[in-house]
């Protein structure tokens, strides 16, 4: 009887390590499954873009068919205005869609007695313009952002209409002529600078001429082009914000407009 009891106890000891091993393997497999299922998610890195500023240049005026005659071809004639260019120098990642970069121009010039206003806001894709090839007669593409107020100045609708497109203030010119929809180094944002004078009107329509002028061409009295003078003479009056609106949303640049050109006389 004693021998049987010893044999039975020995058998139990032999089975216990086997059961324990099986349980440990099961726990290890379950633990591995949990770690794989609940792995930590790493969000994508925020894009970065750097810019170069080039001031003191001039560019043809674009706004409507009165700004040029004709508006395309080798014999086209345009009025010129002073401009500042904001040029993409570097960007990361390599592919950033133009639809994912928003440009907003804010006016907050308390010295004019006006409130904080948005002069224009839109994506670079909707502000893309290749002069002489996009649209006709200087007209911006359909769906382009419209101009609003800059403090108390109603830049949008300066001539009585409320549908003034962005291209009387600025335009975005991609370096690739095929208008690829991604950001490239060398892509240029052009901002017109208003010095109190008017671009020329080639239409010969007297109602578009500034007071005291007639004939063709004449100073264009109903088309306000460019950012108002106080944006360049008053620090903090006007600011351009470039924002990546993809995931994650990131402020790419804050550009004080007063830094884009020397003070105007």
C-alpha cells in the first residue's frame, strides 16, 4: 500500500511541470497577440517649408481684360506694378499637395480705425496662375478665392462689384509649366505693392479711367491692385499666414507684410 501511494505521488509531480509549461506557452502567445494588436501609433511628422524673399521687382498686372491689350501672344502689352516675391526654398516631405497649403492675408491696422479683416484666404492650388496661359483676358479660374476688406478699405469690389478675384492682389506661379499639383522648390508667390498710383487701363472705356483721364491707355480708376500702402509702412498692420491643412495641421510661416518691402514714400 505504501508503494502505491509513493507511485501515485510521483506521477502527479511528473504531470504538473507539463501542465505548467503548456500554460506558460499559452500566456506567452496571448501576450504576444496583445502587444501586436495594441502597438503604439506614431503620427506623421509635420511638414516644413522655408522661403526666400525677393523685393524690388515688378510684374505685369493681372485682374481683368482691361489690364492688357492683347492679353496673350508675343505682342501682348501689360501694365507693370512693383512686386515682392516669396519663393519656396526647401520643403519636406518631398510630396506636399498644393491643395494642402492655405494662404491667408490678415489686416489688423488699428491706425485706420478698421477691425481685423481677412483680405483673402485660399489654397495655393486655387491661387495658381501662369500668366498668359491660364484663363482669358486676365480672368482668374473659376472657384478662385475673392478679395474682401483690408481694415476699412474694400479691396474686393473696389469698382462696385463684389466678385473681385485674388489675382489683383497676388498670384502663385509654379515652377513647372505643366502645373503639377505638388509643391516644388522655386514655386513663387507674387504680391503686388500699391503705391497710390493705378495700373494702366487698355480698354479705352472712359468709365474705367481715373478722374481727369481719358483715352487709351489711361490710369485704371476702378481696379485696385495690390496690398494697401499701410501694410508696408505700419508694423503689424498686415500678416500673411501659410498653413499646412493636412494631418497634422501645421503653421508653416508667419510673414509680416511690412518686412516684404522698404517703407513707401
